[in-house]
């Protein structure tokens, strides 16, 4: 169970979706961080999880989950499984979660962290997030937990009409913004900027030599 002080902090930061807050209350973030950092897990800050990657601060996870507007039964694609924490939140919101991680070591540890959620609504894959998961498309929502310099067209194509894509774009040097992209019934895209952020870069799978 998440620290009550953290949930209060999320409310103070403007998180209003009670379903998101309830989902995060049911989780212990300490179960998704390295053992040496468990005492810091209830703090609202990003933490390292190995391989130069991080688990996002809880406020950002809550904001992204709220912006996705996930409804029970939605098919949601996550690019960057990381520790598995965001996938767990999406699962508790009732989504059918498809999550891709490019780093095999992180994918293995995330699968272990997500063992309590194993079942027909959780799908994990090691692969290139830039390619998405075409055979499972279209998706009602897509979330990026790492930052490309621009949203890959392949992911936009895998978003269903009426779907939402939430994620950071930009570079660490020039700045990043968290955006929400909506795809209209006619395929038209509407982009909303949410806030300035700092995420690790989104990287493709290494190309074979």
C-alpha cells in the first residue's frame, strides 16, 4: 500500500482522478525499486533502477495516467516497461496492457515485479519501442516512459481514432515537454502541452551488424 502522505501530495499537486489515486494507493512503489532504495520509494522523486534508467516520480506517473483517460477494457500500449510500475497502475485501472522494454535485463526484472498481475490483461515484450506492437493495434491509448525527439509516426498509426497518446518529447539538452496527443475520428491530431519534464531518451534496439 502506498504511503498516505504521498497520495496527499499528489492531490496537492492537482491530481483529481480518483481512480488513478485509488490505483496508486493499492501499490507499494517500494516493490518496484532496488532494495537499497526502498526507504526512498514513498518520496515524490525519480529513482534509478539500473542500466541508466529511472522510475518516474509518482506525480508524473499519476499525471500521465490521468491524462490517458483510461477506461476499463481499453487496450493500452506502454513504450518502456522500466520497473513495471506504470504498467501496474494501468492494469489496476482496468486496461489491457501491452508493454515493451528494449533492455532485456530490465524486462526480466519488470516481469518479476509484475508477477502479481500476470494474466490475460498483461502482455510483456522485449523489443524496439519505435516499432510499437502492430499485431495488437489499434490502441485506445499509448504512453511513452522515455523521450523521443519527436513522436514516431509508427505509434501514431497504431493509435485508434479517438485515442490518446501521452509522453515526453524533446532532448535532455534542448528541453522536453510532456504532451497529450488526441487522434480524431478523421485521423486529425490535436496536441496539448502539459508541463516541462526530464526523461531518459527513448532508444531503439541495436541494429545487427
